[in-house]
C-alpha cells in the first residue's frame, strides 16, 4: 500500500511538470475552436463516459505548435499537397481540381465522415482508398503508396477543410459488419506482449507506459505530424506501429483488418472535432 | 532550384510607430548537408540556404550566414522595431544560386 501511495505522488509530480493544464482548450489561430473533450458516443457508453483528443495528452510546447498554423510543421505538407491538387497527372489530363474545383469548397466536411460506405464499389472506403480510386480511375495516374508522404499530405489537405467539424462516421447499415470486425480487432490481444488496443487506450489512458503518456488513441487528429519522425503519419502507419510494439506481426496498411479498425476507432471519436494535421 | 522550396512569413499587418514586433520566417528546404552518402556510397552534394536577410525599407534588420549543420526547413523568429509604415523584405539565398523572396507590408495604426 505504501509503495502504491509513493507511486501516486510521483505520478502527480510528473503530471504537474510534464503535462499541460488539463482544462486547456484548443483554439487554432485564435479562431477555430476545437472540441477536444466531449461525451462518449452511445456505442461506447459501457466502456467510458468521456472521450478526449490526443491533443490533451501532449506537453504544453507540443500543444502550442498545433495552436498556430505557422508553428505547425504539418502545414508545409499541406502546401505541397495544395500544389499537387492543381497539378495535372495521368492519362486523362486531369488534376484533382478539374473535377473537384477548390479544395476549400468541395472537401469541406469530407474527412469527418470517412471511412464510409461506397455504394458503387460495395465496400468501406477510407479517405486514402478514395484518393487512390480517383487517381487510378479518374485521372489515369499512378496510385500513391498507402502510407506515403504524398498520400499523407493529400489527406492532410483534405482533412484541413473539415477542421473544427465534429467527427461523424456511420456505424450502422452496410458498414456494420466491418465496424463489428474492427471492434473485434480492437479488443483482441496480439503479440508476445499480449496486448489489445483497449488494454492501453481504454483501460490505461492517462497513465505512463514507460516514457509514453497513453492517450485514448483517438484518430481525429490524423494525419498527424510526429516530432519523433518529423513527418506526417497516416492512421495505418500508426496502427502498424502500435501492433508492432505488442511484438506481433502487423497487418498490412491498407488491408482489410486496418480498414475495419480505422472505421471502428474513428467511430470512437464521434463528437470530437476533426483536428488534423 | 531545389524541389519544393516555399518561403512563408508571418508578420503583423499593423503596428504602432516604434513598436517592437515579432516576425516568424520559415522556408521549406531539404538543407542537404553534403556529408551524407547515397545508397551507392557517393556523396550527395551540399544544397542548403546559405544566407537569410531581412530588410525594412532598405535598412538591414537581420543578416544571417547559415552553415551545413542547420536542419531541414529552417525557421527564424526575431523581433524588429517598426519606426514607420513600410515593407519588410525577406530574402533567402540558395547554394545553387536561386534567390527566394517574400515581402510583408506593415501599416502604422
């Protein structure tokens, strides 16, 4: 018991020195108010009451970087993607802009509802799959690598247009089977360490796993710039990293397992604002 | 010109006469140091921004000589006194001879 008390004090000390004010609110550029804490969606009511954006788990310095687009290193990728948006590529002589016009208008609200069901293809599509479908079938261009820098940048550009809007992915209807599969995966232990997503991100968020401060693993801020590898990271990249850290063979980014997991994890953030990049 | 170079500057549009303002400048640039080797073992030639300057109405505000150990996407933040309405001019000099420029007007008020 005594040891436990000491640990608790140590944890409290760390919490005050390394982590930011828990009541801080995220306002970007002094104008875009971001919901980083809200009531959990109905399907999570058994597991938790409140959902928290990953931003709340970062140190003050890192938080500040996201509060100003000039300081946000992810924005240089957005600039690059804005150029790619207007660049004609492929056999059809089209750019993204040829069909979609200005990203600011056509892409507003898109990120908030992805992954979603595609009627024509009869599959659950992630944003990355949709981008590649456009590139391959509409533009006649080469597909981007699923977790490549070009893809992350394009996702960031599209995500930016929904910033501040609530995440609202559908979990019923045609996507339900996929959503259930994702949920199954979320609670399935993997690897030599025998950990499921839930062990860290549902049961232990807020605690330290060695030097890492565990968040709820929300993906409303993806694609996210990580100081660790100084680039934008896609959701599937991060899933892969987490599964690898359980010492398991990982699933393939862009594969059926991660698509299902992305849908499920995204739905756990229904109600938080889209934050990325 | 190196690929994907884009200067960005954040400066206030308005300032009081004599006010000290904060200016942030960032240029996306790979800043290849010249120390690295490619997969065949050949040296990758140095390609960096070697000088950055800022002028206000022709008067020098800052003049920075940059060397090979500076990281990618160099970012400068500095303070400048605005004595009168005018224009900040920012210039980056690339090893390959390219010059990138940006300007920001500041009004008094």
